[in-house]
C-alpha cells in the first residue's frame, strides 16, 4: 500500500482531496493529511479507513520529517515559504 502525505489542507486542497479520495481503493493508497487544524476534516473523513488525519505545525521540522519518512509521495499544499524546507526533509 502506497502512502500519500498531503501537507496542508486549505481551501486550495479541496479538488486534490476529491481526486485522491475517489481513487484510494482502486490504487490501494493510504492518505495522510497533516494540517494545523484537522477538526473540519475530521467531520468529513473520520470514518474513512484509508485516511489518517495528523495535526502538524508546519514549522516543526522533527514532526514533518517523521511524517515524510513514512510516506511514498509527499504533496505540499502549504504556503510557498515552506517548500524548500520540505524538499530538504
């Protein structure tokens, strides 16, 4: 099972989530969504077995690295100022 990590879950992520969720079972993917606030996402995805929600402060390098290490694909939907650090992680 491939693990897809999405960092950030702002408004611009809605289409991405819809795309991924529609294909999770078909491709045997597991989706991990890490965001500073997962409360709104919990209502929508809490009963989906292939989706894990993680609270993440994007500036917490150690936590970021631990999530990235467990992932096959990382998609950053965070503000651009974080992209270089995430690529290095």
